[in-house]
């Protein structure tokens, strides 16, 4: 019987998948397919996801680390709110490439910040990647260092041309969004109201799609 650990950045990314699981402190535990699973989230970015991974590694022997969550699309060919397996994760900071066993998946690049429209175009051209996130490369590196299998599944919340606020200026050192400051900023910039409403709706649909995708994947692989 396998035992896997699932790492997300934010509670809303994990909620549909783990809503019927047991919850003990920061750790969720349940079943995926024929195996056991534990899950945690601690915030956006490398430091936060490292904390989550350390919490999961402390729960006992594992067979795999799995990075899940939202991602921005770098390609018009991807469907917003749809979930995808990732075949290869690129660390933009180091150039490292981390493959997964999922050869039919997509290519994703990990940054240390939220990419804007201009940077999305540059990343797509330079790396031939179709999605961007802030955590997957860190999870992949930790899986590699502990001799664990690595999988990655992401759901798209925004397209390559979506004009959204600069979330980086409102992200706290612990990897969480400073929501009061962000909402105050958004309230006086009405041109963001429509895009943010769509992002909120897309995020909910994407999290649900991700949950279904992950359940199907592990039901068929064990």
C-alpha cells in the first residue's frame, strides 16, 4: 500500500480534495485510490512550501511528494479552470529541470513571485513552458533529496493576457496575502474589479477540477 503526501500553497487549493478527510492541526489525512494520503498547506513560495513538506515528512514513511494547486497559463491553448498533469518542472532561479513520471503532461516553470503579463510572454518564449507557479520546483527538489517519487498537478486560474493587480506587493514573508491591504488597494482601482471577480470564480472551479483530476489519477494508478 502506498502513502503519499500532497502539498498545496493555500487552503482553498486543497479544500475540495481534502474536505472529507480527517484534520489534525496542519495535517489532513485520508485516502486516494487504494493508498493513504496526508496533505498540508503553509503559504505561497519556497519557504512556505518547505514548511509544509517538513510537516508532512514528519508524519512517517512516504512513497511520494505531490505538488498541487493553482497556476497561471502561459498559453492560449490551455483551458482556464481545467486541471493538468505536469511532466516537467523548471526552476527559473537555478535552471534545474525536474521530470515527473507523467510523460503526457505539460511543462511548468516555477518563479519566486507572481508573473505579470509581460513576464508570462517572456517565460513562454524562453522556456517553452505553458504554466507558471511559485512552489512546484521546491517540492520536486525535496522529493529528490528524500528519494521520493514526485508528481505535480495544477489547475489554471488565469490566462496569459489577464490583467491582474501586482499580488507581489501584498504578499507577506510567511507566504500569505495581506488581504486587508490588498482589498483596500483593489477598492480604489475599479478596472481590476471585473478581472478579480473572474479570478475568484475561476479559482473555485479550478480547485474543484483539480480535486477530481487527482482522485481520478490515483484511482487509476494503484
